[in-house]
C-alpha cells in the first residue's frame, strides 16, 4: 500500500494512504540510516510503501525515490543534515523586516538551498502593518532586488488579511513548503488561509526580538484538492551540505548568467583578474548586499574544511 507522509515526529510518522485513511507508522528496522550524513530516513512529503498492522497503524517498508528535498544542518550531529521536506513544488520563505528581522544572509541562504535542489522559490514579507514610512521604503528596496533577479515576492499582513489573493494563486495545485525563523508569522498566515487548522501561535519576545517555537515537527496540511502546505519548525540555520565553494555562484541567478565569461574557469569571483562578476558588481548590476551574502557562504565553506 502506498501513502504520503504528512507528519514526522522522529520515531512515528502520520501517513495518508491511497484510501484516504491516516495511519500512525513506524520504520522497518533495515530502513534506519547507517553511515549516512542524513539524520532522518523519512521526511514529510515522502511517498512510502507501508504494511498495515491494524486499522490505525502500519510499518513503512520502503521510501520512493525523491524528486527533490530541502535540507538544514542537524541540531544534534555536526556535519550532518536533516531533511526538512521532500517532493516540493514550491518553497516559500516567510520573512519580516521587523520584529523579528530576517537577515538578508538567511534569505539568500534559503534561496541558494532551493536553487541547488532545483526547487522554485518565492518570498513572502510579512508584517506590513508594523512598518513605518522609512522602513517601508527599505522594504520596497529589498523587494526590487529580489524581483530583479527573478524571485517573485509579496508584502503582506497576516493579521490584517492584506495580500492574500496573490498568496492563494501561488499555492493552488502545489505542494508548498513554508519556512522561516520563529516569530515571522508562519502559523498566523496558515490560520488565515484555513481557520479550521487552529495552529498555535505565540507572541515575539520584546526582550530578544525573537520568536518562540510554536511548530515542533514538520507537518503537511491539505488546504484543497492537490493543494498542500508543509509547515516547518522555525529554522535558525540552513546548511549548504556537500557544496563546493566554486559552485555556490551557480545558485545565484545574477552570477549564473555570467558563467564562462571570466578569464579563469575556476574563478571564485573574489579578487581574480578578468572576473566578469566583479566587473558587473562594479557597474552596479549586481547587488552589493547579495554579493556580501555570497562571500559569507564562501568563507563558511572554507572554514568547514
């Protein structure tokens, strides 16, 4: 029997079967990972084969090959990764300019991770209701940067229901992953999209300007026919596992356009002579903010080694 994984708690998995029943499943022993740098053998969004044990439980016997997946660094094992979700049609980062502020480095890291697995990505900037006039101008500046390199993005207010028509257009007929730091409003947004979900929400700490984790495990919700949302725990750090520093620029669309135009084939676009990326940056055609994100990723990969 085939099923789709809707929720993972580490040891147990909620799997929706072909006949639309939900089974609580555990793994067959031989599926547990040995010698792998991935900490979880099954992820939300996986298609699996199961053997029912009784009317409400079963055993996962096989995981079907994945079309793609998104990964983060393991919080428990160094140099290991944890698959956030699999078989994703669209990855949407929920970000906020204020309370808490999402760093540009995190936004760019998310986009690079999605690009590396060929997952289309978009950005929802939430909390429009909290922006003053100056902040709104800076917000619009950021949106123009990302729109200019091909990333659709929206400015919404989840608490005031602003911008939701476009959100629904993005989601319809897709399996979409929602990601972002704790406190940016993922749960509030989901409750607005489907009030029946009644997902718990928490206020952001005014002391630390950080959100409190309200989602503990990745969970998939069915919002309509062929329309799914995967809600993920607030992510502090995304990993660029098994990515060489020379290939990071391939996942920056504005740099990818210039592939093969540098003097040296192994150009890292840092200080090499004849570098077309540096020339384009000097001409103002590449965002300095994006380039700074690129350099920080290069440095991290160098330090990892």
